[in-house]
C-alpha cells in the first residue's frame, strides 16, 4: 500500500504540483539513503583496513564525518535535481515522475560506494593512480 503511494503519478501537472510531488517523498528518500550511506562508509573503512599501504591514522575520524556530511548534502542537492529535470522535460509528462524517482534513488544508493570502489581500483591498478 505505501509503495503504491510512493510511485503513484501525480494527478495535476502544474510546476507547484511537480515540486510538491517530489518534496513529499524527500523524507522517504533520506530514510533509504541513510543505510546506503552508512554501508558506503563502512565499505570505505573496510577497504582502508585491508589496504597494505594505508596505515592507522592516515585518515582521521573528522575526515569520515566530513565525508558523511558532504554526502548527505550532495544527495539532497541531487534529489532537488530530480524535480528540476522533471520541470525541464515538461510537467505534462507526469507519468515520468515515478520512474525518475526510482531510478534516481537507486543511482543515489550506489554513489556512497564510489570512494571505496575507486580506492579498490587504484589498489588493483596502481598505474591508474595519480
């Protein structure tokens, strides 16, 4: 039942209706992003722990907290881009809103893992590192 509400297309297509449709779902997006962000940070810490050239103390706890804060702000800025894209495509395409929301949320859940993934790539292929 709740999932149906989450992905239901809006009935009206004014700019305010588009923005409202997205903003009402922002808390759900943030609740989905919270475990994804925590898992991404834990993955990065695990990679640091396993990497043979990273020593304890190379990265401070402050760095991790700053990274978390920047990630949270960045995720919400990107969320805002969702309704901006919807408005740019035309509010009359109201059936597109749920698809953009789901695709954007899934993409956003992958983003917190990028720093750890890049670190692993540089670990496996040191010639790629700068």
